[in-house]
């Protein structure tokens, strides 16, 4: 068995010492040749001597991200067969409790697998194959809209978080009668 005290020291290759005389074979020009850019300084990685480098020659920014894309939680007919008994009603809340779908995402049932049980499935979307398989097993495939259930306390948002400030009514502007009274008082003071 190898232990730390018996491990042989790892042999390290000595670095090449250049510029130590012509007899070494790497004296004078140190293995860089005579003159030129490569003899004088380092060249950055990717530099091709002024030619348009590969990183700039290749095309970029292809494609796009669809901002209107709907992201579904995908569920297969096979999953329904495994997790539910015949005659059960399946909807978003049931699937969410069982951990079969993601929170706040519409559900789409796809047709992978076989279904032999009659199930009542109420979700946001079905593939054509999934719908056929559910209905052929004497079940129902019903398309419903996504509704977000919120607790009453979540609906009440404090004013500080929203950033709304209630506008307080300013004292009413001074009326024309007040202006007349001021003029009269000024005139009487000047006399």
C-alpha cells in the first residue's frame, strides 16, 4: 500500500534557460530567430498578423427569442396512467399538490404512453394524440383557462410597496374677493 511517506517525488521538467551562450543552442536570439514581430514581443492569442481573425470572421447573433412564447408544464398520458385511478377528476391544483407540474405555468398533456383508465382531465392544453387517447379510454379532455388563486392577504398590498402616495388636497386657491380686499387694504395704507 502506498502511504504519503513512500510516494516518490514527482519529477519536474526543468525550464529551458535561454540566452546563456551559443554552446547551449539557445543563446543570442534565444530560439526566436532573427528580427520580426515574433522575435521582439509577445503576440496576443488569436492575432493572425492583421488578417481578419476567426472570431470576427464567423457570423453571430443568429436567431431570436420569442417574447410571446408560452411555457407549459408538460405532462404525458403515461404519467396520468401511473398516478391516478379510474374515474378521478384531474385539474391543475391536483397536479400541483402531487408535484407533477410547476407552479404558475399552464399544463399541456402530450400523447406519450398508453391510457386504459377513464379519467376526467381539465387542463389548459392537449396534443391531438393525447386527446384521442383520453377519449378512447372513455374519459374526458376539457380545456380550461388558467386561474391564479391568491389568498386575501396577498391581494392587499401596502402602499409603501406599491410606491403610491395619496395626494392631499391643497388649501383652496384664494378667491377673487380676497384679491380685491388686499388691493383695498394696500390702497388705504398708501394714503
